[in-house]
């Protein structure tokens, strides 16, 4: 029998709760990137200036917190694609997005052990859709550059990303980001029409 009570939309979090959550995520991101994904929840709560109860109200465990941080990075890539498409010429949009992707890969590499643990637990739905977000963004950006006539029609956006991934994967050189950003320039130059 259906409920006699009307369904109501879930309540929006209070403004202070939303602010606490955003602050915790910012602190967690910084700590994870500095120390890796194995940092304790207690340390994150202390650095964020909140009690453990506040932290656990927002994130049930470290995996949930890590997943939220990872989701922010994916959302940043998706938002950047939209922004760059609206504000930059096609080739510049590809260059800017690929440069941002370098930062994403560098951050992902720091979090790799914890992300692997999340995948093993199959608790991270956001990780399974990452390639859809990333692949869709680069495909649309490169497609727009091809349509403009500035990029050769045989260029595949995913090939560009795999080249970047190949350079960054497992590489721990101190100037890795700068090398990867130079590779972005080489890939863009090699993709241009004559």
C-alpha cells in the first residue's frame, strides 16, 4: 500500500554544514596530495579544525572522503572542458585542457595506492566513470579543433592522453609536470594541419 504521506525532496544541507564539508574536502585534498591517500581521518579532522564527529557525519570513512576528493578532480576536468570550449579557440582549448589533465594525472599518481584499494572494494562508482568523463571531454575538444581545420582529421584525442599517461605513469622525476607540459606542446604541434 502506498504511503499516505507525500514524498518530500531531501533537505538541503544547512549553510554551515555545506561550508564545513567544502573546508574538509579542501584540507583533505591538500593533505592527500602532500602525504598520500593513507592519512588518518583523525589527522584530517585535526588539520581541518573540526571534531572527528563532524568529519564522520560528512564522510563515513577514509574511502568515502578519498572518493569525494577524486570526484572534485573529475568535476574540475568536466567543467574545464565546458569553460574552454566557450572561451578559447579550438586548439587553445585542447592545450589548456591537456595541461589541466597533466595536473590530474600527477595528483592521481600520488593517490594511486588508495585508489587501487577503492577499486578492489568496488566502492567507488566515480572511478568507474572517470574514463567516460575524460574520454568524452578530449574527444569533443579534439573534434572541435578538427572541425576548425586547425588539427589533422586523423588525430585521436585518446591517443594524445595515452601519450601523456605513458610519460607520467610510474615516473617520479622532480620536474615531471614540466616535462609533461612540454610534451603537451609537442603533441599539439604534431597534431596541427600543415
